[in-house]
């Protein structure tokens, strides 16, 4: 299709040229899009907390791959549920990006259990479960089996990842890969004191998914702490002096210790507290750490506890009620050390009947870090045998604390690093206990002041002391551990075991954005209890005069706050609109002057 030199273009020729141009433009767009998709992956995480981007630690771990790692994914290809489709799409995009970041060192193999019976059997044999996700159609809900898990292999090692969801993919996959790359898994010694070690079995089993748990026992009989990277003491009770010595010497050899120390045991069923001693008091005090026997009462950071109402005739629990308890501490985000990798960006931490750790100085050459402390409206509660769990008693005590004053912030988690002195440096090695008679073997060789020298202040140690152990106990009818508590445990273990890459992977959590409670603020300002409103009055009676006045002030503040927010937004929009109109008018004025000057010329 061509034109002569003196011929004008016909409409048909113009339409043909336009069609050819459109086809060429479409072809160029498709080719450019495909090339950009393959070679120009531009990703921008626009979320406020950076939740959708990969951590630099991901590139660090992938860059250490010396052989090809293979991830065999068992994923349902066609998910009919809308949310499931979005999750699968995002998961596939993340896996594709990880493949690219690895430079070919990570290979992803996709298998669809929905279309292959063999793939389905293999997934179930590996222990990869499916979820029944509802799909709608003609007013009938039908469940669809959806698989979303995989098996990771590297250098002969293998790890099953039962569930791989987009929100947790980075940590679950990369931490498993990190574990396969190590010569051996991290070893964690686990010691539980008291009579009921099963209380903490859920936390132990969750931790055992990624580390090797080694039970620790026989310390009182003279058996040393086994070869572990981290030793965890969960609520030790009346430790024998020889057991305390073995723990101390483990730390002196450069070992890492996590001590969850309780100075009392709470029994909700009997509504009583019982004082207990850990047996580690002398060891901890030699390091400048003293866990008080008092409890804490935090007016700002606390949560409710679930109490069973018992039928007096049958003794059976007939109902569960939620009672606010300021002794069940919620460490607020600002109460956590934001510079320490174990607590950075945690959304908070829930503790149960926590004990404060008194202020102290670190031993010479060591460093003391307060990882968590309560709010500045916390009161000390002396240990009392009776446990008050009814609303009226709690509110009355809260009001009495407000009237008495003396509130402060108290540390509840302390970390120590560096050389630490031994409490047994001058005492020598205590005698071990006879396993059969239960008596100390006094006079045995190697004990007493004339025994072999005791290690003291020689190792570069790491110790974390928490004034609570109950926060890791399984609670509720479903026997679960608070997810953030479990996350804190894993963070601390990784820091003690020197695995900073895993901390960097796990530290992406949304910031807390609590709504301001104007009523609670006005109650506190007026010296009234903000714990569930009325003090010593039933809900049917309603608030008294002082409380009504505080509620009215809170309502006024709320209205002013809402008005300022809405008015500020409207004012900002008006200013922008006026600025745009003024700019447009100035441009039109300038254009008119230019035209006028041109006409005059």
C-alpha cells in the first residue's frame, strides 16, 4: 500500500496505517512487558510497616548456598475460594522472586495434589495436611481440599514444611534452609522445676520444631549440663546447691542461659499463692540480678483472665467469665527495648503474675540490658496467700493504689553479657546428692574449699533472666501458648545461640496502633479506677457522680478530637483546592499576556 508523489492519502490508506501501527504498538507492549517481567523485577513495598518486602537476611542466607536447594511444593492449582486464590497467587510470586534472588541455587518444583492422586498420597505421607476451604455455588457451600505445603531438601537433608502461607513464607522457609545448612541443629537444654512439667510441654514442642531439645537432669547428683548451645531453666524450684553450681559453671564456660524465675506459684482453682524459691538466688545475686517476691499491678498494661464459675452443689464449672486483672501484665510496645534484636518490633508481651527485677549494676566487664519493663503506672503488690479475682475487689484495690501513689516502672526481663563472677568462687564445689538415699555425699573427693579451682569470670557469657515463667504455660480449654510469647521465646533462643539471621527474618511485625481510651485517661486523671469502670458498685447501679463527670469530660475530648480530625482533613483539602485553582488562574493569566503580546506584535 503506497502513494504516488502527488496523490493525497485516501481514508482507506489512513485506516490501514493506523491498524498496522496499533498492531505494532501492541506487539511492542507485549514483548516489553514479558522482558520486564523476566529481567526487570521492580517491586515497591508500599505497606506502612514494610510487611511485604523480603529482609536483607534473606539474601544473606541464599547467598551462602553452595549447592542447589530444592523445594517441592504441593499446592492446589485451581482454588475456587477467592481468598485462597489470592493467597496462592501471592505465594507463587514470592517463590518466583526467591528463585531469582538465589541465582538458580533454589529450585521450586510444583505438584498439584488435586489433579494427581500420586502427588496427593505423597503429600499426605509427608504429613502435609489439606484444609477444607468452602466454595460457594448455587446457594450451596461445598468444601474443597486445598494443599499449600512443601518439602525442602539440601545436601541430603530434608525438612517438611506442612503449611506455607504468604505471611510466614519468608521465616518458615529461610529458617528451615538455615537449619539444613548448619553442621548440626542448635541444641537447647530444657529443665523444668516443680511437680507439673507438662504445663510447659506445648512451648517445648513448638520450639522443638526448629531446634534439638535435650532434657536436662541429674544436676543435683553431680552430672554436668550436657553439651548444649542454650540452657533453659523453666521455673526452677528449690534447686540443690550442686545443681545451682553446675548451672553456674555452664555459664562460666561461656554457655548461654535463659532463666524463667518465679518467686510464687499461683493456683487459680484454689485462689491461692504459694511462695517458692528457685535455688538460684545466690547465683543471680552474684551477677547483680535480684528477682523480687512481690507482684506487679499495672494500671495501663494488663489483660483479662478467664475464670470458671463453679456450681456449689456439683462442683462442676458451669460458666466462664472474663475478669480484668492488673496483675496479668501486658508489656506495652514502648516497654520493650527497640534496639535489641530479641525484642525489636514485638507488638508487646503478655506476662502472668510477673515479679520485678530490682535495679542493679552489672559485674565489672559485663553489660546489663533491661529488655522489658512495665508502664510508669505500676505498683508493687506484696505477696499475699489469698488471690482476689472478683471485679469489686480488684476495682477497690485499684482505687486504693491511686490514692496512695508511688507508681513507677519496673524491669521484668534483664540480659547480661560478658564475664560473670561465680557465686562458688570462695565456697568451692558443693557435695552432690546421693541418687538412692537423697542425702548429700559430704566429704566426697573434689568438693569443699580445697577442691579443684572453680571457674569464675572467664567465659564470654550470655544470660537472660525473666521474672515470670507462667507466661509460657499452656492455658485455656485448647491448651495453647500465646503466639507472641512463643515468638519471644524463639527470639531469645536465637539471640542466645548467636543466630542473628533468624532474628532479622522474624522481626517484621505490624506496629501497635491502639485507639486512645479517653474514658480511661479521665478516670486516671480523677483518681478513679479505670479497671472496668465502677468501683465497688454493680453495673446496674451505674456510675457515681465523680465517674459521670469523668465520662462527660471524656465525651467532650472525643468530640473535639473527632472534630479536629475531620476539620483538619477538610481544611487541608480546601487549601490544596485553592492552591490548584490559584495556580490554574496564574497560568491562564500568563497565557493571556503572551497571546496579547503576540497580537500586538
